[in-house]
C-alpha cells in the first residue's frame, strides 16, 4: 500500500508542476504574439544551420575561451545528466528502481559513470562562475541594471545547480552503499560510480534504514528540485535554456546592421521620385500603419519580443558597445531587460483580465538619451551569443521619435535640413562647396 501512496504522490507532484510550467509557457507565447507580424520562415535550410552552429554548437559563446568552455560544460552536463531524468520519472510512476538497468546491461554502467563525471564538472564550473561574478567581480556583471533581482537571479541559478548536482551524487552514493551492504533486490547491482563512491565514508556508522532514508530523501528532493527549477525559468533570465533554439532559428539573416524599410514609406518615396508617376494615384500600400516605429512593446514585432525573453543578461553586448565604453548612458543589455520587464508588466495585467497601465516602453523604461546614444555600429548584435538584436529595437524606437513626434535631436535635425537644402550634411551651399573644391585644387 505504501508503494502505491508513493506513486500517487509522485503523480500529483509531477502533473502539478508540469501543468504549471505548461501554463507559464503558454503565457510567454501569448505575450510574444502581442508583437506585430514578421516573416521569419524564409530560407529554412540556412536557418537550421544557423541554429545548429550558434545554439547547439555554441560557436559565439566560445569566443571568450574560459567562460565559453565553462558554459559548454554546464550546457552539455545539463543535457546529459537529465537523460537520467527519464528513468527517475518511470521509476516514480511504477515504483521501480533503476528500471533501465536490466535492459541496458553494461552500457548502463557507462551511462551512470558519464553522468557522474559531468556532475562533477558542472559543480566545478558553477563554482568558477560564482567566483568570477562575486569574487573577481567582472565589470559587466556589476553595471547598474544588474542590481537587485537580476543579481539575485544569477546567483540563485548557480546555487540551484550546486544543490541539484549535490543531491544527484548523494542519491547515487547512498544507492551504491545499499548495493554493497544489503541483499535487498530493490537495490540491484547496477551502475558505475566513479565520483559518488568518494562520498561513501560519510555513511560510516549509519544503519541500513538510515541510508535508505538518505537515498529516498535525495531522490525526492532531486526530482522535486528539477521540476521547481523548470518552473523558475518563467521568472528568470534562464528562460534562454528553452528559447535560445527558436531565437537563433528566427534570427535575422539579412546583412548585419541592415535597416528594415517600411513598405508604406518606401512606396511614398518612389512615387515622389518617379517623374512619370501620377501624383494623384494611390500608393501601392494604401493602408497606413497604426504607428511609425515603436513606442511600446505591442509596436515591436514578435521576434523582437522573443529576443527580450531570450536575453541571458551576460552583458557581452554592453561590454562591446562603444557608446557604453565611452560613458554614455546606453547599455544594450538594459534595452533587452527593459523590453522584457515592460512585456511582463503587460502580461501580468492580461493574466488578471485587466488592460495594461498607461506606461510605455519609451520614457517609462527606456529613455531618449539611451536611444540617441547608439551609434548603430551593430557591435551588440555581433557579440550576442544567441543572436539577439538590440539594435532593431533601438532603431524602431528612434523611428517613432522622428516620424511620430518629430523629436530628433537638434544636431540630427540640422543635418537632415542640410541634406535637403544643400545636398550634404554640412551647412554650406553648393556654390560654396564648389569654390572650396577649386581652392584646394581637387579635380572634378
């Protein structure tokens, strides 16, 4: 009867937490769909290769060798170790123990040994990550936008990884002890334990019942911790664990830094420049957009909103940004974090069946000073390890300021007036420019 109770409790735990995760992921998808349309289904072969190279192959992550190597270890370890999660789930529902061992034979020993080696490597990597962040205090982890929750979020993940790996190794060590010291058929001889065998001295002096308790508690805490971690992703920057793959698949494949023209504007310009055009003819795009550019998250396209949810807050974009390096207010990482925070605010209102408040992404989250500090150099996009594009959001918001509010900085307004009147950015008319050319003997 006790076994059935355990199975029922496991079923309740599993379906409750997986159900909560499913609900949260649906909310993320709903929030992303608040964005405008964007066609990112072209060139599927190129997109698959792009995703395989960047998300799966970690090609941009390893450009910084040390942090890249540590991240690859944690990434591969996370994937490999969670293969055992399949067995834990089956055991939880059926009340079995190491159910795959009889079917895999000697290969099962190789699997368990591999899991343990990766668990140890993950532990070392996580400790080094924590040291880099909190002892060495690398500058990009300590900017203003990383105070408060972002700082705690990064550390919570590291602590959670240590706890989960520790529980995994403790579970295996106690299981191995029981295989050696009891004849209980439930603890069949299976697996190889190159790492957890060093924990066995901790069980000296304990009885069988006590070690069984350690094994069961570790098993329950391990699977519960994984399911809780799964639900924590919704509230964390580590949602990129799931979104990195679609984010790189749907990434912009056009030349880096190429601006996206609005068809409505392009058609109007073509009409103005065509000497044979009928000035009274309607342009091809006869339906004007609701707004030019973006003032709030609903004005951005859905790929940009997915970018915001995918941001890892690693700060590589900001570290490479020349505006940030020269003391300007701009931080591309903050642009993505602010976009996600505003989107989460809108989503929270929708969850309650209410309309979002009167805040907007522009001004309430992202200042105009930040937007105009951007040099459009594309360094942030090039630096991002999962192909996020902060520049596209900055460009769309600046487009809104110029086309909807006529709120370009004075210098930019002067430059555009000079181009319109003088054919060049400088405040000299054509005759003066020609005279200057002749004065310094520049040939035509």
